[in-house]
């Protein structure tokens, strides 16, 4: 069923969720330490333990409310998802995202406004994350945790040019965060507002609509089966 079905449970009882890595990046499986081998993950289910975690809730204009586990992105990465070549993704997996990203980075991205903790900022990419990992292997929100009742919000200011984002992602890859033009904040609720232009939003790597939108943390929402050693 859908994530909404899982949260509501069966006959009002929570349903524990086991992770079997079968996606493109397998961010959640990597985050909790299950790995990317589906057979090995299936064999480990009996040794997993339940942990209650918070999740995110997206409300985007004209769309039904949508729960998510990992992250919500507005601006650059959502435009990459929106313009993704699905046949290419089906055949080559993550390579399709890099092809889409290369096209987005050669055009000017529209700025939008983000309101968090009562402060309004402008940016071209905002990532509200519950996990440290992004795209499977990068660590963008290094202070994020599934066990916290908050998002780590990473904001990227300025035009989304190859030069600007080479500097940003160079800092991500080397762990030297934040850098000039990049802000890292903790928040339970975030509001995204467009400035007269179309700005897209994605959740957990899937297209989810356009701004304006809002994301909120939903505490104690999901029972996840994880390795005993997973604590953050």
C-alpha cells in the first residue's frame, strides 16, 4: 500500500516497515545500514528491531497532502526530477539524473522564498532532509537524523550556474560546510513561496508538484525495522 496506508495501519494498529533495497539510489537502506543487496536485506529481517520515527508531510498547491520519509527538495533538484528522461532512467538508473542535472545547470534557475523559524530567505535550491545521505552516496544534510523531530534545511543562494554549484557541491564532497551562499538550519516547519514563476518540488526523488508549498515534521508516525546498532 501507500505510505499513508502504512501510517494509518491495519485495523488501527501500526504496521512495522522492513526495507528491501530495490530502488535507484536506495537512500533509506544505506542510511540505516541495511545496504543495497536485496537478498541479504531479506535474510536480515529477523534480526531487525522496531524504531518509531518521524516523517515529513508536504502540502503543495493543487496537490493532495503527501507523506515522505527522506527529504523534500524545491528548486534545482526538483527541476531535475521534473525533466527526467524516464526511459533513460529505466535503462541506466542514476545516470539519467546526471544527464538531467547537466541540462539544468546550464540555464538560469528562478529564485524563490523560504520562510523558516520566522526568517525569510531567497534561494534557487532548498533541501529539507531527514537523512544525511542524498542521491545514495553524497552527504548534504550532515546533521539530519531519522530519530530527530526536525528537518535539516540546506539552502543554496544565487543563480544555479555550473560555477556556483561546483563550489557548493565541492564543499559537500569535502565536508567543508557551510560555505558562502549556503545556509544550514534546523526546523520543524518550512514554507516555500514562488515569486511569480513556476518552481517545482520533489519528495523522496519523485515529482510532487509546484510551489507554494509547506513541509512539516509528523512526530512518532512510522515504525521502521532497522539493525539494532542504528541509533541516528
